[in-house]
C-alpha cells in the first residue's frame, strides 16, 4: 500500500464512515481505519453508534415498549392479553442481529464505493502521515493528502464508581443484562441514563436515578422537563435530584452481588443498595495514542480536538469531526460534519448550520428539541412569542391512546422567524424534524401555519402550535383572538 491516499479517515463510526463514503463518491482515493472488534473478535465499522450506542439502545427501547404496551395498554383497545412474558435472551439476540446487519451494511457500502477498509489502529504522525497497525501487529505508514480524524468518544468513568464485572457497568454493559435486575441504580439523568433506565424499568426493574443537578433535564425547555419528570414518575422511575454519588461498595458473590451506593443530597450523606448500577455520567473525547508529539494537532482545555467551524484543525490538511470535537455528541452531527469535510476537501463550499441540530431522547414519551429553548431566550433578554399545542387535543394521538405531552414552537416577537421548538410526546423526534426543515428554510411561524398538514396525523400538533404562536390555533382556545 505505498500509494498516496487523497483522504485517510481514522475512525469508522457515523462520522468517519460517512466521511469516507462521501469522499469516495466525490472521486477521492480514500481509506478508513477502525480498530473496533466485535464480540466474535471481527473488525467492524459503525463505531459507538452502531455497536453500543444509538442502534442497540433503540432496539431494546422498542422491544421493551412493545412488551409494556402488550402487558398494560391493550385492554383499552378491547384486546385481551394474558401472561405476557419477555424472553430477554431473544430480545438481546434481536438487537445483535440488527447491529450485525448494519455493520455488515457499512462494510458493503465501503466495497461498493471503493473505500479501502483498514482494520486496526491509526496514529497521526508528522507530515500528514498515518501509521496503521493491523490487528496482527503489522505496521505500515500511509501517505495522505488529507486526514480526517473521527475517533469519537468513550464513557466517562468516575473514581467513586469503578466498573466492576457484572455489577457496576457503563452504557455498553447496560445493553447486555441477561435479566432485569431487581433493584437498578442509574447515575446520571442524562439522555443515556434515562433511555437505559426506561428499558429495564419497563421490563420490571425498580429503577432509581441519582442526578447531581437540582434541575431535571437542565438542557431542555423547563416545561418539557417538568412534563417529562411527571411522566417518568408515573411509570415508576424514582428520580432523585441534587443527589451526587460519592462512593460504592460491592458486596456478595456471583448472582448475590450487590452494590451499596453512597451519595449526598440536601439532607446529608445517605446510602442505597442496588443489584446493578449503571454509570451514565457523560462521555469524553477519545484521543489515546492518536498523535505523535510532532503531529501539529492541538486539543482544547477539555480534551477535544480543537477545530474551526469547518472542522479544520491547527494542522493544514488535517480535519476532525464528531464526538472528538466541540458540539453535541450526536451521530447525525458527526455524519453531517463528515459530509461537510469530504465536500470541502473535494473543493465544494459546504457548511453546517450548527443552530439547527435536533436532539432526541427516545424515552416514552419521546423528547426532542431544536434551536433555542424559552429558558435560553429569556436569559438572553430576547422578545418572543410562544405557541403550544397538547397531544390531548390531537385526534390521531387519541386514536393511538398516546396523548401525553405537547408541541411548543417559539418565534421572534418582531419578525416571527422560528427560533426553536420542543416536543414531548409520540414521535417527538420525527415531529421536531419538521420544524428543523422549516427553520433551515428561514420559515416564520405564520409560514408553517399556512402549510397543509394531513389529517389525522400527529403532525397536526406542529401545525396548531405554529398557528398558536400568533394566537390563531383552531382546535384550542387562544390567549387573544385575532
Ligand atoms: P464513534 O461512533 O465513537 O466512532 C469512533 C470510532 O473510531 C470507533 O469505531 C473506534 O473504534 C474508532 N477509533 C478510535 N480511535 C481510533 C484509532 N486511533 N484508530 C482506529 N480507530 C479508532 N446519538 C444519536 O444521535 N442518537 C442516539 O439515539 C444516540 N444514542 C446513543 C446511545 C448510547 C447508549 C450511546 C453510548 C451513544 C448514543 N449516541 C446517540 C451518541 C452517538 O453514538 C455518538 O454521538 C456517535 O457514535 C459519534 O460518532 P463518531 O463517529 O464521532 O464516533
Ligand atoms: P449527559 O452528560 O447528558 O450524559 O448526562 C450525565 C449526567 O450525569 C449529568 O446530568 C450530570 O449532572 C450527572 N452526573 C455526573 N456526575 C454525577 C455524580 N457523581 N452523581 C450523580 N450524577 C452525576
């Protein structure tokens, strides 16, 4: 492999593999290096997202949701279900099959697009070279016109809760429980903690979430956070706010192992005992052994690779994308950065609108948002109008017996331009995407309100929330009539 590559991508997650495919589509001679080995010891692409992140977590969320629906929510439809059971090993097998299908799919896409797939470790060295070590230890140095670093992130580990085989696990371990633990603790009420806590709560675990912050879901709109807390409480999840984990002690042997968790809240020091504990306190950028000292790439003070808005590092011809750089740790953000960088390398003028990246929490109800929340706008002293519409007034939500939550759209008071939206309720992730599209096209709330939405659909909540911004929603009372 002595030829020079136009692009060498280090990391084959949703950032790296998408960058590699787009670069190859644009006619660039491209290689993608990834070190991931699956349980069978085979090299696979797809990174965190396909192997232990977005996809397996959603597979378990969907299975557990169906189980809960069949168990508790069919009677209202006149359907009798008795002795509904879940076979956890079958559920895990289904998840594995989905993961395998998708990772093999990436390998297939590499082949069809002519990307050279290199399984092993990549290290960036001076002079735009990448040292590639395959899984057998053979080393080659690749010459690259351009390098794209997409090495992603790994779970944050905290000293008071060291991972302990079978008892204290991170998000990857929480995807592998072979039965629902009786008492399950989750440290961190972030996206990952709530999703994984929901899976096992639905399957029968008594779930307690300890969150150090006093405010629940502090990053989302306050009204959404309040509604979410209400709904999760109803589902039986015990969410303890202002509770900071300070230590753990594992006791017992084999299946009898348990973990005593020490934490501090407003009342002082306390302990609580669980059968399993998930540590979900965030993720950190992964750059271990990635650079030789003279590679010329700098990190910021939090360990992320320092890049500009176009994902260029301080070293000419070297780019970095995805979880290893600033911004939200989301698969779709990583992929879009991958496409942008590949296109810029090919000489196109690509750019990302970082103000328009949606986020979704795939709990039930689902939670999704884009742009600015009301809390942020208030703190910035902006003037704005808010339109809201509850799913309880949406015919299709009633038909589906899924009426918790609402759509909230916020527009500039003067120009009516949409500044942000939050949705909590059925298909929130898909509904917020409609507002993302509107925002990308510079839509006002009035523009969105003037579009035709199919009836009966959940999307009508988006339509009515947009109308409600200017007080002319049809299916609810408005603050002022116009
Ligand atoms: P990664 O996916 O982390 O991929 C990095 C790759 O680089 C890995 O394959 C790694 O093996 C490889 N690598 C690292 N260093 C080297 C090296 N030196 N040489 C060779 N290879 C290397 N995001 C969403 O948008 N939606 C979700 O629903 C969602 N759910 C999630 C659920 C869980 C449980 C978790 C943990 C994460 C979830 N995420 C979700 C986050 C999402 O997985 C990440 O944002 C995304 O995977 C980041 O993509 P990336 O390409 O930057 O890095
Ligand atoms: P996220 O960053 O969205 O993955 O969420 C991680 C959550 O974990 C944040 O809300 C943190 O406040 C929380 N967290 C971090 N450390 C601790 C700790 N020691 N005890 C409880 N919660 C924590």
